[in-house]
């Protein structure tokens, strides 16, 4: 067991939209990511996804509405729900996701991260 210092871990992340593994919890990864700009519309057909904002603010767009998350707030997106994260300025997020969750869901493109690194 080792404690995790989030500021220290986020300090090691140098790119946006590239989640890094910070820990494991049962069959899930605790991932950290820095986000800025728009991601892409996608969904996760088999997994729920949780976004926890550590620093900054994040908008999660849905086809029928937007949800704005501030520091200390989280949102669980149920499997199968199409969404697009948007960060007007850099935001630090913690994601709790099944180990099988791919960052772009059912979409395969240049933003898909196939192999996750540890931070």
C-alpha cells in the first residue's frame, strides 16, 4: 500500500486526452487525465464511466443537454449513453473505469489510447 498524491501525479502528465493509470481497484483502474478542448462523441456499450473533477471545470455534452462539473464534483455516465467531454481550459480529472474501458468507446481513431501507461 502506498498513498497517492494527486498534485504530484498530475505534475507527471504532459499531454491532454491521454489517461494514465494511478491505481487499481478490483476490476477497475483509477485513471488521471488532463483535458483541454473538445474530445469526440462516443459511448461505452458495456461499461459505466465516472468523471471526478480535481481541478478546473468540465462540461459533459449529451445529445439533449450539457452538464457542467466543477472542482470536487463527479458524474457517472451509464453504459450506452453517448457523450462528449469539453474543457474550455485545462482541467484535471480522475476517471474510475473498468479495466476494459477504451477512452474513445466504440470509436477507433487517432485519439484512441490502446495501451495505458502508469503515472
